[in-house]
C-alpha cells in the first residue's frame, strides 16, 4: 500500500529512505544532494561503487548510516541534459522490488520521495503504477513537498 505524506523526507521515522541515483557519477543535485549532506556515508558509498564496479540500472546499495538505512537506487542512467526524461521505468521497478524485499525480510519501513519524477523527469502516474504493483504486501510512504 502507498501512503502519501506532505512534508520533508528527511524528517521521516521510516527505517529506510530509498532515493533514485544515476549511473554516471552524479550525486550533487536534487534529493541526492540533500542525502549527501544529511548522510555523507551514503554519498561516499555511492562513489566507491561508481569508482569500483560501477552502477547498472536497477542496482540498489543499502548503506547503514546512524539511525537510518539509505537505499541508493540506480533508477536513471544519466542526468543531463535537463528538461528531458531520464527516469528508466524498468530500473525503477527492479530497484523498488529489491527495496521492498529487503524491507519486508527485515521488517522495516520504507520512505521515498516521488522517485524518478523530479529532476529525472519521469511520469509520476507510471511510477505510481509500478509502486502499486510492487508494494501489495508491504507499505511504502511517499513524501511530497508542500504546505
């Protein structure tokens, strides 16, 4: 089931925060930028994987940070140029299934932004459909900025 909350993703009490990343070494804008500021260990782990084995669409890296697990999720190949869709729907599906399976296995809660629908330019209606298909037996909370 999908639950929507208006507010700041970084105020969540969820055990896991999953967010979308690209595969080409960019972790400096959008949610990733704030993620790196709030959880520098998550940014460091992202770059270690990038510089080591590299990122493939659909990969998920679970990074244990103080008080939270950050799921760096490769949901887009690139991030430039701005203004076009970089969200990869099959990668979002693969990554979110991995996140759900991990959370369910460990009895943990999951929070996400509108993954893939911000700077990645994806269609939230398509992404929501993917999430509804995956999260039938485990809850997920989507944080939406707003008043």
